[in-house]
């Protein structure tokens, strides 16, 4: 084992899961779960496999109170409780459930084609939000009042509780492939097919274009207080400043670059200005934004990092790769 | 602990054809025949008949424009998403078959394989297979632009319903097909009964394979017909090609005429290079690669084929000829200047 694996060896628990890791999340109870391309969910506590979907898991999110929810290409939304019990929350025929999300206020959301279905904590369907084209990503705002959905030619921002449902449409020509909302709900940012990001300042509708990527950005995340937007898609972690008038007219900060390997996944620490990043060769590292200091977490193992998540207090980091290698590292002070 | 290493790209067969031509019959033959292979099937939601297969995905045929300054560059957004999803369960199938609706323009499908980096990395376009109805093709060619495009894009054409036509009628239909697309393989069939290995796993989109299988691609007659709106022209030159001149010229031709050029394919022998260069484009989107050393005794003739509408044969011929090394520099400059790109 190389020195790069020091943290994984000394403070980690690693496992070869044998299938593409499509996502890793920590439930609000603190438990860690990995969703896989073979349709199973693995709970890191003992690495128990739980059959979730007949096909592949396509998305995973922390559920309302505890456990996780997943969407699959069998058209189902599943809940996996912390004890591993799997329950079907919804079924949408043969359509894929591409994305799921949940908020601790008691809401769940699932995308199926052009629709975003909103469910309550019991799994009862509340409403279905229609879009002009297939929904490619969803995000709740911090308070759970609004949900953003990305699609062709822009994103739609909905008030979840509104009786009359009509979205605020954020328009920008082209194919938008994912969406995030800043922690203070002041900005919406999408990833695009053309190796760029697009953003809207909600107060005045100001457009923001963040370009210059050599490949598609598939992972973006705001830092805890929303000062930075960390992004994958370049051979380093690209951070756009969302303060002092930025990101318009500001150059992004670059971290952990230099070896020419694409960053594929980013995850921001829940309280500190620290970002975890995964790369195309499987390398996982943590970088401190202020100092630029980089600490390796796991050595390259050949396939791209496809999942990365911090727990709620920021003491543990989980990662997974396309090749099925997964790890959970305890970074708390000892 | 080691990670699974990256795998070979998954072959994708695109099945096109007009409504009622026998596309779904062919698809079901491929799926039910005992070949030991498993396929993921992507069908459009308005499919004609049921498809019996373990892994069937409904597609919406969402055609998206790319913001890359190229006005005819469209891709299938749903396909990018679906192929990405299928890659996560890569071990469950050996290949992917993609059926398109009868009215679909094949260009966005083909361009998706050129333009999207993830699709390019994970998959390989094996062939565009077009099923046509021998009895009704001539009428379809007269009244729809899609029927012509589906033939223009085909690598393999299944000339179906042979039981409904006479030998002379079949020959006439083949002549019409050749007028649009002279290098596609034509397979005659009744009830889509072609050998499966003649349409699947052919690597027919790959120009190197075309050369191995059909040396006449380089030496065949240049069909010159005008009974369809879409037709083809091809040219051959003896002297090696000057790479810089060719790039400058073809870039200008595609920028200016790309909307009307459905497919462009070329095999080029560059001056000072011992390898052959394969060039291909769908509308304005071009791609090219060296495809191995020239063998002893190979005729070192470069050839280019344009399939499209309203092709200016003399301009294209003179331009390609001016790309030859040793030709006067002023000649190629004049040929490039002819093709004024539309204002951006």
C-alpha cells in the first residue's frame, strides 16, 4: 500500500463492492449507505447488501429523518431504513427514477421523465410538477420551501407548498444536466452539456457563466456558508467565489491540480471551508481552501471516483468508484 | 485491493426505418435468435409492437441543440442520459440496440456518438442499420425527406419484403438506394430474415472495416444519379494529400455546406505519412483518425464521398484535387475561398 493510503489504512474501512458506486450518503441518523449499479444498497455498518432495485440504483439521498431513499431503473422509489429494511415508497411503471431528494421538513421528491413527483414523509403523493423536457437534476433549498429542477433550456424553481403550481423559469439556451441552490437560496447554478456552468442570481435574475472546463462538470457543491462553489470537470478542483461581487468578473481558485487527471466528484465539508475531491484515476483527497493544503485520503485504483459524501458533522468521509471500490474514513480528532 | 479496470466500449446498433418497413420484426429476430448474447434495447415510446427482452428502456427522442456555434449540431439528450445509466450495469449486456421512430432524422443520433465525451468513451457505434420496404420505398423517397436521410445514414440496409416485388422491381429499388448511398451494404430479406451476424457486430461504422470488407469503396464506380433530392458524389486522387490543405478546405466546406451534407467519409493518404487517415463527418461535426499502415501493393489513392443535398460536384472535385501535395498553392486558396461560411 502506498503512503497515499495512509488515512484509508489507519482510519478507514474499505471494501470492494463489485459494482459501480452511483452514490454515497449519510442518513440523518449518521449511518452511511452506498447505492450500486447492481441494484443493491450497502450499509457501511457491516457492508450488508440490501436489495433495493431490480436493475440499477440511479440515485440516492438521505431520507427525511433517518435511513436513505433510492431511485432505480425499475421505476421504483425505495426507502432503506437504518436496520436495512427496504420498503417501496412509489412505483412509476417502466420509467426510470433518475433523481431523488428529501428534506427534513418531511418532503421527498423523485424525477421520472419530465415530472418531479413530491411525496410526503409517509410516501403519499402530494403533487406532480410538469416540465417541458426531461428533468436532469433536482435540489431542495436549505429550508425545504423550494425545489429547483434542471432541464433543456434552463431550470424551474417551484414553491413546494404553493396551491397553484407554476414555477419561476430560469431560462438559458442549451441542455442543463444538473442543479444546485446556494445555502442562502440566493443563487441557482446548473451544469451544462457544453462544459460550462450557468448561474442565476435570484434577486435580479443576473446571469452568470462559468466556463473554461476541458470536460463536462458532473459534480458541484457549495461550501458550508456558500462562499465558494466547488466544481469537478477540470484537472484540479475549480472554486468560484460567491462573495465580493463574484463570480462575475472573478477568476476561480484552483486546488489540488498539477497531475493532469480530471476531477470527477467534489463534496464540501458541512462546516469548514474544506473540500473533498475524487479524480478520474480513483485518487481521493481533502483540500483546505484558505491554505491550499492537500491531504490524500485514498490512492488511485484505476477507475474514476463516482461518489463522495461527508457526514452531517464532518467527521467522516465516504467515497466510491465506478469500479466498485468503496471506503469510509474517520477523520475526527483522536 | 484493486479496482476493476476500464472495459472495452459497448457496441451500439442503431435501427432505423420507416413505419411498417419491418424494423420491429428485425429487432425481435435479433433478440430471440439463439446467439448467446444479451442486449439492452432502447425503444421509442411510440413503438409499433411489443419487444420481448429483459432490459428495455423507453426513450423520448429529445433532440437538443448544442451551443457550439454549429447551427445543425443536434444531439439526442435522452440518449446521453440513457447510455450513461446503462453503463452503471455494464455487466448485464453485451451490446445495445437503439430503435428510432420511423420519422426520426438519424443525424442527432449519429452526432451524439461524435459529440458527447461520455458516450464516446463508453460506447462504439457499431452500425446504422436501416430497414426499408422494397415495395413502397420508391414512393416513400418521393414524399418524405426522412426516408432519404435514413438511407443516406445507413451502413447496412435491409431491403425487406422481397416477396412482394419482382426481381426487376428489386433491382430498381437497389439502383435508387445506390444513387443516395453507394457504399452501404444491401441485404435482401423477406420478413427481415437476414442472418443476425450480418447486421450485428459488424463494426460497419468504422472506416477501416469498410476498407477490409469492401475494397471497392476505394475503386468503385462513381454513381451519379439525380432521381432523389439526396445523392452522393465521390472523388479519387492519385497524388498524396497535403494534410494542412485538406483540413483547411474541408473545414470551410463543412462550415459552409454542413447543413446539406448528411455524411462525408474519406480515406486519405497523406504526404510524408505511411498511415492511412480515415475522415468522417455528420453535417458539420467531423472526426478522423489514422487507421494503420499502408500495405505493400495497396493503390495509394485517396477517396472522399459526400452524401447530401444540392451538391456542387465540380466545386467539390476541384477542391479535393487541389488538396494534393505538389499542386499550386493559389489553387487551394481559390477553392477554399469559394466556400464562404454563413455569417456567425
